[in-house]
């Protein structure tokens, strides 16, 4: 049986995959990691609006 991963272990696994990946999701996560802190609130608002719009289409 596997024991549940801690949050730190889970994030380390995700970031390890992102570092070697060249798919769209990996590139997006790397771009977000390089984003200046002051730009993140506007980006997050955009993502929330996009998610809401896509959810309403279903």
C-alpha cells in the first residue's frame, strides 16, 4: 500500500515533471513561475473568468 504524499512531496513530483516536459501544460506552468508577483493577481482573475465562461458553455 502507498502512504499519502505530503503537499511538499506532491508539489516536488509535479515540478519535476514540469521541468522535463515540453507539452502545453508544462510550458504554461513554467511561464507562471517566471511571472512577476505583481502580475499574478490580474492573471488569476483572467483564469477565473475563463474557467467561468467555459463552465457555462456546457
